[in-house]
């Protein structure tokens, strides 16, 4: 069965500290992994996708097929990073539904 | 370019009634997805429409249904409303093989 697990409901760090939001998945085929972010009072938006291998707002995520993980990292957290983060999975190049994790709320304290 | 628009923003219904939620995708996007975001349950996949056809359905009872119109806009209908249907309903659109763009959602409250 397809499943995305985000083990932390809440992650609280101080400004300038490194951040790692964990995401593990189970999927029998070739997955495409995404991170979505929802800032307060804003709509859910795409942060990054693994096939792009890009860094957005200082965040990066590497797909580790051996560990079936797609953790989101940022070396120095900023207060404006405080938001809800969702990891999601879909089939590669086939569109279709996204399977979301439960989300991790990141709180960056000054 | 207009984003994904959903209406109404808020909807209050009583138990047993029917609710109709609407979604207009980004121009040119042919796929529309519906998700339920209930408190503490994350985003649960409801329905996927593409080119007017239902392509996939999540684990929801048949009283959750919908359709996609020739202009690719979509409706989600929830019949015989129950208290636990209270949630934020999100619509997203995409063009084949591209990422999703989400709307702001419709907050449905069943009393």
C-alpha cells in the first residue's frame, strides 16, 4: 500500500538552527516525491519536488530509495519558515492522485 | 493568470442536508482533484477527474460524489451530511505530469 509517514506533528527550533523534517514512504513502484507548505492563512503550495533537485527558500530534500525517505532540510531556520509542511507521493510521470503525510508543523522561535 | 478558485468560502449545513462545492481550475488544466482536510486527519484524497471522467476515488462512502464539466470546472456533492463531514475541502488542478495547484478551500460546517 502507498503510504507517507511524517513522524513529527510539531517541530520547534530556534532561529538560525538547522531544521530537518522527516518523511518516510512506502510504495511498490517508482515514486515521485514532493514537499508542500502551508503558511498561516495561505493556501497549500508546492515547495519542491525531488525530480527538480532544486533548492527553494534554502530548503533541500534528497530522495533516499534505500531508506525510503525524503527528508526536508534547511541549514539555518528563519522565523518566516514557520508553517505546516506536508510530504506527498505520486507515481512518476503519470499524474494522478497525491498521497499526503499527516503534516509537520514547524515553529521557528526568535 | 487566475489560480484555482473555490466557492463558497464557507458553508454551514444541518445534518442530513446536501452540500455542493465548486471548483474552477487554472485555465488549461484538465485534471481536478478533491481532498478533505479534517482536523487531525491531514489531507485525504477524495476524487480525481480528468477530461470529464472520474479517474480515481478515495476511501469515502458513495454519498460523496462529483462531476467535471466540459470547461473542466468541477462540483463536489455531499449527500446526507453527517457531523464528521465538517472539514476544509480543497480542490487542486494540474496539467498532465505537472504539479498540483491548490485552491483556498471551502470550509464546510455541519451542525
